[in-house]
C-alpha cells in the first residue's frame, strides 16, 4: 500500500505543470454545468482578465510568431474559459437579480453606466454595442482575413523556402545541422499559420455568442424580474440592463485584448525584433517626416477655429524630434566618412586572419552569364541535379562527396565554368545559354547546322545547335543535351576520375565512425592493425581504378587479415580487390555474366613483371623505352579491335602483373580496366577475345 501511494505521489509530482493544466481544463468544462459562488466568480473573472493582458504583452515582446507557438491553443482555452465564466455569471444574474453580489461585474457596470439614471443606461448600452461592433467588424474580421492569407502564402512558399535552404547547403554556405534546423523552423512556421487560420474562428464565434448571451441576460432578466420576482419595470430594467452591460463588458474586454493580440501576431510575419523595437527603429529612419508633420500642424494652428494651444505644442514636439534625428544622421554620416578616409583600418583592427584558410573540397565556379542556371526563381534545376549526383556517387562508389560550393568567378568568361578540387582546377568548359550541345558518339550524319565544338567531358566532337534543330539532330544520331546536363555530366565524371583525391583522412574517419555503430568488432580490429593513413591509401587505390568502396565491411575484414603479413599499400589493394572480385567482375560483364578479356603473351607478361621497381608510391613498371613503345602500340591496337566489335576492353593477367600493367598504361590509356585472375568470381564465364604480343 505504501509503495502504491509513493508511486502515485511520484507520478503526480513528476510533471506538476501538466497536472495543473489538465485539472484547470476539466474545471473550466465543469463550470458550464455547476453553479459557482459570486466570490469565486470574481476571482475567475480577474484571472481571465489577467491572462488576456499577459497574452497581449507576450505578443508585443515576441520577435517571431513561432516563438509563441502555443498561441492557437491558448485561443481555444481562453475562449472556452471566457464562455464558461459568461454562462456562470448569466446563471447568477438571472437567479439573484437585484441581490446579485459579484463585485467585479457591478463595478464595471457602475463605472460605464454611471449614476445618470435612464440616460446612463442608454449611454452604457451604446458603448457596449460600439465595443462589440469594433471587435466583430474591425479587429476580428481583419485578423481572421490576415490569418487566412498568411496561412495560404506560407504554405505556397514552403517548397521555395526548402529548395533555397537545400541550395545553401549544397553550396556549402550552411552546415547540415543548420539546414535541418532551418527546415524545421520553416515547417513550424507553416504549422503555426495553418493553426492560426482555424483558431481565429474562435474569436469571431466568441463575439457572436457574447452578443447572444447579453440579449438572453436582458430579455430573460425582464421576464424573471417582473414575472417571477414581482419587481417593477423601472427596477427590472435598471437592474438587468446595468448587470448585462457590466457582464458583457467584462466578458468582451479580455476577448478584445486577445483578438488584438491575434491581429498583431499574424501581421508581424517579417518582423526582426519586438514590436516596440521595430516601432522605434522604423519611425526614426529619417528626420524629414517630422519636419513636414510639424509644418502641417503649425499651418492648421493658424487657421481660424482650430485649437492652436494643442497644435502648436505638438508641432514643437515633432520639430524637436526631427532635430534630434537630423543630428544623429549627421553624426553617422561623419563617422562613415572618417572610416572611408582611413580605409576602414579602425574597424578592421580587431579582426584577425585565421592562421589556416581552408580550401573547398570541391567547387563549381560560374561565369556571370551562367548564373541563371542556379536561379531557382527562374526554374533552374542544376542545384537539384548536383544533390542527386552526390547521392548517386554515395550509392555507386561508396564515397560521400563533400558539399559542392557554387560561386561566381568574374575572372572566367561569361559563358565559362570550372571545377576545382582543393583550389586546383580539374575541369573547364564553355556553355552557350539557349543552345543545345549535340554530341556525335560516332557515325552520326553530318548534315545538322551548328557551331562545331567539343564535348567538355569526354572531348567528343559536338555541335552547338538551336532548339529548332534538336529533333533533326536526334534523328541524325546525335546525343542532344541541355546546359544543366552538360555541367551535371561533367561533374559526375570529375567525381569518378578524382574520387581518390576527394577522399581524405577526415572522410575516412567519418566512414569508420558511421560503420562502427553496426560493425564495432570489424572496425576495432582493422584500426588496431592499420593506421588511418594506411587505410586511406588502400581506399584511394581502389577508388583510383573506380572500384566502389561501399562494401567497407569486406574491405576492412581483408585488411585485418593481411595487415599482419605486410602493410604495403599495393599488396593490400590487390587483396581488397580480390575480396571484391564478384563486384568488380559484374561491373564489366555482360547480362549473361560473360566477361570478354584480352590476355597478355606470357613472355611479355614476364618481362613486365621483371621490370618492377618499388617506390614510395607503390610498385611501378620500368620497361625500356623501346619496349614500352612497342607495348603501348600493341595494346592500343588490341583495344581498338575489341572496341570495334562493340565490347568493353578488359585486360586479364596474373596477380603479380596486374598493378604493373596498370601503371605502365596509366599515362596513355588512363581508363583501361586491368583484372587479375584471383579477382574472377566463380559464376563469371571468361572468354578470351585476343592476346597482346609485341611485333617481331
């Protein structure tokens, strides 16, 4: 029993605010049904007025509407609370009549109606009607309309804002965490204005119900007072009219404050500070307006019949404010002039340059004529394509490409673009906006009018053609691409060719940290056997020959197995390739898993093995110049023969020769694929289509 009590007590004390809100909400609902005494009614009416004052003050001191995110819910709660109080006061007024003893309602009635008898009642009733009309027609209707428009435009602008955030993230202007935070903030803004669109209806409904309850108070009071209580007409009308006015005003005043707060919060969508700060900053932007306003008031003061004793002091006050602002503007202009004359040295003195000025891992620089390609307002989709390329590179190669910074470079020609990796240019091209690039893959008919050029990605012959000739070029066998596709294709190829340069130690550490969550044993063992730099060299060796490192588990397990034998990067790369043999073979095999290969004449292969020279960069082939020329000539001829048959050229050799064959052809045929026999998977069928041998 004691344990149960302790559990219940702990549960109640764990979140006292939640319990208080729950109890308060249920109590408000019960107030509609259960009568409450006059003393408690006075306290709750005062609480309702206090809450409404606090709400409007919070709104005035809030910088952004979303900072007061519970405002729509508060509208509902305060509306129900006010209606419950109105119903409770109506019950007391109708049941007690002249004996009604709620002090707050009588105080409001006496303050507004006064002691002027019938005249006071009429004036008080007119004031009551005017207040309701102002709230219903002006404030509530305007706030409701603004909430509807704000909700619609905020929702319509959601895709644009999200794409703008994505563009900043892709360009490197913001971090991933900042992009996530901004997207969440935009979503909160959309949700807030969507809720406000519906919550504003509570206010208009509250006004209508308030009018209805006041009419019920008045008519029901006459009937009950004269028929049931036997009161005279004079006493009944005096009592119930005064109490109705006091009750109505006390109910409508908090509603008026909250509806005003609603109008303020939905009209401050573009605010940068609190309402008070915005008023001061925006009303003190220029001194001219105060001089003009002072002159107008002074002119009105000299006209006959106008109260000069009011207008002259106000004109003087405006003139004084104008003089103060004019002095501030002059001081600011003088300071700006001094700063310009001194070259801004004083302002820049505290600033210190960072000892390291980091370079972007990869960047795209555009001439000013190509800036429309990244302008989302004009329908450009290059930024989205770059995002897709980064995702595809992660899936295809296992390399998460760092954010690509996009900047304009005035040193480029207007129609030029350039790719840089760590500040060094690795690709460049020219684009003609409004034209298409027709690339001749080989064998296309040469009857399409256009300006001759070369494809910037692969160097193939191409034409710049107008849109009118696009269909004709495609029918003639050309591959036709638009400007964004040219840059996107070039970027994809840049990433493939330079993936090993993009992969740094920091990227390797990030890969290991992410993998450690699911495969801690594999990562720990590999890190014990190899340093971060040694693992990086192996991964770079794989990427250099466009081998995907996505299967990091297999790579790390292999490194852990063989790092105890040797830490030679070349040897470890070969063993990692063998572990990924099936993946590599299927990358070049046909649909039926057939791999057509060129083999090397055994004496020639042995000669290449004997020419091995070990260097800090790995094993290299050092054939004699004459033999090297013969080898490249024979290889080029064999590769061309395979390509003419429509097959992808692949060289198959022994494990000892593979790295040497690749290094000996790196300069002349950089994209040549060289496989070793241990890399061939069991289910892949190998078909030799030729043998490379030296002439003579």
